[in-house]
C-alpha cells in the first residue's frame, strides 16, 4: 500500500517491522539519504544556521524557527 506522504515506502515498512512508531518511521523514511551510513558529514558546528534549520525541518523538529544555532544543534543531536 503506497502512502503519498512516505518517500521511501520500503524503508518505512522495515522500520515499522522493527517496532518504530508510525511517526518516527515516517520521519526517517522521508529524510534525505536516511539509509546511508554516517561519518561523511562535517560536524554540526561547521554547518550554517540555515543548513541546520533545513535539517531540523527535514526531520520535523518543532520550535526550530525560534532556536539559535546552538539550540538547533542540541535538538538535532537529541532527536
């Protein structure tokens, strides 16, 4: 069953099978390059505030528009 709001249906279903909630599985499946291993991105401190904001937007962090750079970094790391 295809859901128009899910970008990577296969990944979504695999995450649901692993016990992830619908919301968390959808957030992960809709994140760009979510299936790639980490280690290639520069530390968040090297990102611009705009880049951090866009990443927070991609994964659905609430309140990001009122956060400063350090707060966005903290929210991204705790998500």
